[in-house]
C-alpha cells in the first residue's frame, strides 16, 4: 500500500470527532498487538496505548508502579457496539486465568454505567460474573498515555508510511490520535483494513 500526505489529511478530516465517539479501555497483555488489531476493525476510529489501573502518579514504561499496560479505543457504537469489543477482548484470553505480573494483566475498565451493564449481561450469558473470573473488572479512574515510541508501534516500522505522515506535518501526538494511523498500524501488523475510497489498493508486498 502507498499513502500520500494529502490522503492522510483528507481521511482524518472526514473521520468522526472524538466528541462523537464512545471510548473503551482494556488490558490484554503487551499493548502493541491489540492496539494494531483493534485499530484495524471497522467502527474503531482511534486507538492509543497507555497505563491504567494503579495508584502511581505519572507512570512511565520504566517506572510503571502498580499500573497495567492498556489500550484505548474510540469507536462508533452504531458500527461496532461495545458488546462486540468485549467479545473480541474475551476471545483473546482465558478469563479464568490471570497473569501474575501486574504490567501484563487482563483487565476490563467499565467507564460508564452503561458499559458496566453491558459487561455484566455479557458475562451472565456465559455463566460468568465479574467477581468470579480472573480478569480484573474495574472503573477507570485515569488513563496515562504511554511514551511516543509505543504509540502505533507497528506503523513506525514502515518508513514509507512515516515519511508520508511527516510530510503531512504530523508530530507524535497527531500520529497517536490519527484515525488513518490506527488503520495503517493494523495493516502494518498484517490485519485486513478498510480505508476510505481513493486510497491505493492494499498490496502488502510493497510494505
């Protein structure tokens, strides 16, 4: 796939604004993989990775304290309901098992009462409860974005894509919050992605 600076700016200008999306936060081990996998999904508009679930103020990768690596998705709930995101999360790990190391634990943050109600119903249909599984279920108190080099990790390895973002005037923050960067990060990780009309036909051989 090839991408131009014009296509980057046009795609992002057409994307839903953050105020129009819903946000979900999960932890399922190292955050690079799910950041790319969920970013490729139809209905997911933006992704970012970071740290949450602990008490340390301003955690960093090398001073994480009691936080967990998590990924956050902004999504169009009319295209992909929160329940579908939960299905993907629970399909990716065994909810009866929990990793010992806090950094890589499985965790679902119910950010709103509606999300908690959907989560409880989701678990009930599977004969599970939030209290009876290994996966942590918590209210999100604060999300700390991870360092720039962790954001869109797979995308950053494709120099042709990164050159286009640089030409478009995107810095690290703009790359982290870019809708098309979320898609291309998924593409770089080997996932099928749907991008706006006008972008070149995917050809992984050129990546």
